[in-house]
C-alpha cells in the first residue's frame, strides 16, 4: 500500500523514494522514517522546502528506549534525504552522524564445530507426530546457510522453483537490498537438496506447496521455530550460547561462510585483493565496505594468512584493531 505524504516535502519525498527504488533498494524503513519527518513538518506548518537545523534536531532526537544503533540508522536516512534536497536546489542542513561503535562481534564457527553441529542434526529423530517440527527442514537449512552464505530470511523465502540442483544454483529473489542474484553451490549441497526434495515429495500433504522449507503439515515455518531447534542443536553439540542477542545465531553461518571462504581462497593462492569484490557480489553486499570487515575476523582465526598477504600488499586491508559493526539481518 502506498504511503501518502501531506507536508510541503511530500513531492520531494516521493521523488527520493523513486530514485532509491530505481537503484534496487526496497527502502521500506526509509519510507517509514521519512513519513515521520513529513508528519512533523505538516504539524509545524512548514511553508518552504529545506531542512533547517531545528527541524533536523527534532526529527533526529533520541526516542524513548531507542538504541544508539537505531538512532544512527534513522539519522542516516535524514542525511541522505538532506543531500538529495541540496542536489535538487533546496538548501538543507545535513545533520551530523552521532558517534557509535558496535561492541558485537559475530560468532565464527570452527570447522570442527560445523561438523559437530551437522552430526547432531543428523542424529536427531524427527518427531513425525508433531506436524510443526522444525527438524523436518533444519538439517538442510543449516547446511545451506553454511554452504552458500545467504541470509536466513533469503533461505526461508526460497521456493522449490528457485532451486536448480542440476545446474547447481539458487535464485535469491527476496533479498535484503531488493536485488535478485544467482548463488552457485557445490555438488555435495546439490545431493543434500536432492535427498530433501525426494523425502519432501513423499508427504502427500506437501504436494502443490512450492515453498522450499516447510513443516510436515505443509505450513511455512516461522524464524522462531528454526531458532528454537537451532538452540537445541547447539546445546547437544556442546557449543555454549551467550544468551539473548549474544549468539551464536543462525545468521552467524553467513559470517562463518565469509571468513572460511576468504581463508580457503587465500590458502589456494588467490590474492585477497581480488577475492573481496567476488565475495561481496556473491553475498549481495552493496559495497566492499560491508565485506572487508571479514578480513579482521579472518586474521584473528588465520593470522598466518593475513601476515603473508600484508608482506605483498600492505595497507590494503583495514586496521584489525578497530571495532567494526556487522549486519544483523
């Protein structure tokens, strides 16, 4: 449903949203935040286009129980809109970005931990009497997340028609950045998917259901169901969970895929300078800055690799001592 804007900024907001979406961004959160700016401007009876410092401060003020990260994300949207207004002939104040450093560090599974997780997955008997059990699909989901590095939401949104086991690739349609991409996978992953699809097809209730990951009852499982079973598997595998928001999380398979891929490429003699653009495209990142943070994590787990690279091309990669933030969805 399209959102309506009522202030003098309405046409400019619509133009800005059209520009963003023409570049492939979904920009739902941006539309929501600009809707709040529109409401404030309408209530203030703003009569001319151009964000003032006062208006920017009101819109960007810290909200009750708002995290620093959420406020940074909101102000980033206002900044982009202010730049757009400046470029379209409407002088506007560009608010400063508040200082923020995330203390969160993704959990990178070791290869030995991955093997333990998969062993536990394969050893748990699926309670067929429970039509909503997550163990029907979770062993395949975990393998797919680790083997391809796709986001959990992207995996849970896959349809059977998006999976080509013969050619060995996935078609990701519902991506975070709104761009479709093809994700190749290894023959071993193709065999896993073939077995899963064969087993899935034997359940009459699932005939005609195109969603890839489903419960035995044929309904689409929630992220909560997947996370709930994942916590059980972690416990049985002897991997400690740090509590709420501390991880390990299902999303950490994506981070693990990135780190293990960089390490494997480097060990095969591929220069990381050339690896990053390839990995960035594969992961669906909008820029290299979202990918090069994995170099620090790779250096922590495989210090000898980065040490060798830095002798050849020093200062190419970011300072490992800095604290970086990582995507969470």
